[in-house]
C-alpha cells in the first residue's frame, strides 16, 4: 500500500520489543516513513504509563515482553479500564504460535497480530490496513474489539460500532483533539449501553444453566466455572450502571453476596439462595428484555454457556 498522501509525523506511537536489534530496525523503518514520534522501549510498564495519560494512536507490542503481560493489559484498554483512548490502534507481535496464545491475543481485542520472525514491510502493511479499512468493533459481554467474523450471526449481535481511528486522523491531517475526545465519549456511551445489555442477558442465561445442575443433584466442582463467571459479570454490570441505571446496579449489588454464598457452598447450597439468585437474575434481565433481539441474543449466549460447560467436564 502507498503512503504518499499520509503524514505520520504527529502520530503518537509506542513500540515495545525486547530485542534491541529488532527495536532499532523497526523504529528506523518507521521513522523513514515519517513516524517521527515513536517511543521505543522494552518495558510494558512504560507502555502502561504512556497509555494511561496520552491519547496514543498506535501500539506495537511483543506479546512475550515482561512475562506475557500485554494480553491482559490490552484487554483492559479495550474495556475502558486504562487511559483516555480505548480505541488505540494496535499490533501484537509474537513468536508463540500455539493456539492458546493466538486465541488469547485475538480475544484481547487487538487490531492485528504478526508472527515472528517478521519483516518491517509486514508491519507497515498492517499500519496502512488499519488506516484504509479498520474493522468496526463488536461488543460482547467479555469481548470488545474488531469484528472478525467471516459471516455475521443471524440477529444475535448488537449493531457494530465504528470507533474513532486516531491513527487515520493523524495520517490524513484531520486530527482535532477536542473532536476526537467527543468521538471517543460517544463511542464509549454506545459500547457501554451494548455491553450492559449483553451482561444482563448473560447473567440470566448463566443462572438458567446453574439451576438445573442442582436440580439433577450434581455436587461436583465443575459448576464453579459458571459461578465465577456469574460473579464477575454481576460485579461489572453493577459498576457500569452505578451512575446510569441505579435500579440495575442495586439488583446486581443484591445478587453479588448471594452468588458468593452459593459459590462458597457450591456442593450443597441452600435452596432459598438458589431461588433468590434466579429471581434477581430474572429482574435484571427484565430491565433490558423488552427489545426483540434479546431473545435471539439469549439463545446464542445459552449455547455458548452449554459449550463451556461441556468443555469443563460438567
């Protein structure tokens, strides 16, 4: 791809690479293409500091740096938990070709992943692809990032979100920080609305999987994967609704100690706690359940939970 019309001199870029020779090679190649503002480091900590305060435009990071810390950190960025730009463009590099590693990197919401050994030309190609055709973001209860589906599922997803692409704005000379901040705030609101709806559906579907487990008199530890999932989702939904939907936040806050109690007594929980947990899940679901697409979303999420249960040996 040609970059003749693009000016990257103002783009804020962080390159994290443990190999000093590779760092110098990539940085030199990028600077030759007008990337004049590249911070080069071998530390995830420095990336965390910069991403926490600056509106970064591009992150290029080796996954294995500092003990594979990047995946969790990038996931936190995408979920709005670190820094002012959850939609910073990102490229991960890795020498670990295992399926688990690749899946983890993709699930962190990365824009692109490159396998080592890599070429500088490949990095530049990925950068230009982000500018020319960055994918819209899809929102799920536990994933926010580019939509990688080859074919869309039938009526189970919320609408895709076109997120701010600050790297493109820099390259094309249309970057205005005040407008970028407004665009980020709008995208944040859309994504938060979608995520809270998905989380409410997820809570209900997890509980609908848990109740039959005990009705069948099972008493093993396999149910813990769903109880822990339920607890995480309830905490997240309570936090996200604290200032926007007090009713849902209060319902989640009431559910959390009940789920914790059931988790602690998971081999023989009190029936009254199971009933209360189900009633609270239904109430949370009903707060969002007036939209037609909720039923289709519930079916999809229920199938995912069943698959996870089979995988866990439940």
